[in-house]
C-alpha cells in the first residue's frame, strides 16, 4: 500500500513516514505545492495525507484536481486545530476524513487503515478466495486456515495482484508499487521475478492453487476463473 504525505513540517512528515513504514506502507513525501502536484499526478496512491497550508499553494486545490479527475485515493486532511472552515471545505470537496494537529501517530495509522479498507476492500478486513485468505488488518496470509510465512514485500505483491484480479499488471507498475516512486526508473526487474518465484513457492507448498500467471512480454496476472 502506498501513501503520499503532503506536509511541509519536516519533523512531522518524517515521524509520519517512519510510523507508517513500520506498519508496512510505502511512503512518499512532498513538502510543497509543486512537488505534491507532480507526485499526485504521476503516481497512484492508496491514501493521501494532505496538509492544506503549503509553500506555493493551497492543498485544497490539489484535492479539487484529484476529484475532478475521478481519482480513487482516500484523502485525509491534516490541518491546524483552529482551521475549522478549511476542514469543512475539504470534506465538502470529497476528503474522507481529517485530523487536527497535534495528533497521535497511532490514531493516524488507524484512520489510514480504515480508509484503505473501506475504499479498496469494501470495508472488509479479510479477502478470501477458495483456500486463500488475506487479512488486511493483521497483514497475514492463510492457506487452508494455516499461516504462510511471507515477507512484507511478498505480502504487498500478493495483495496488489489480488485486488487487481484478472488484470495484467506491468512489471514497471509492480516495481513502482513495491519500491515507491523515489526509486525512479528501473534498469531491470530481476527483483520482481525473485519475489514472484518465492511467493508462488510458499503458497503452493502450503497447498494453494497457483493463481499467479506470467504474461510474456507484459507482466503478471492473478488469474481467477469466472
């Protein structure tokens, strides 16, 4: 899951990023209006944490643009405690939630998880397919009710493919999702092949059907017969 933190207070944005990455999210940071606009246009995120007062512009304009383009990211407004009018404007423009500074990082994590669960998974904490079950809250994977020991990257990869069932996902999109936009362009995708191979081995060894297919010259697909 990818998070964009739009916040000009360096210490706060760093604390938010460190906390969320410890919760197994990939985080990008934008400290001004121009950078935030560029990142939000160039990459897809699962949730955006949006400060309203930014160097170079108003964060509400970024929110307006996202909604005008029918983007699906969950958006949490981060605002000063006394900016009630801005919070109301943000909610009216389509933001999902807001947090007033200062806030506890544990509350931020809970809000992010709730929004992603609602937007991506229909409010469900578990995603199931036959013998396979993914718990998006505990970030665990079960096959035939038995836990499968997978790494964070393997979990992110499985979840990404699962929620895009029967769609071919390009190697570049997978690389961006797993590594974050800060990695830039990739010389090769050997690390994706390694993660795919290890994930498939662990799942099939546990008794799971091999749902992950390689699509030659294009990428990978989580294939489910309709």
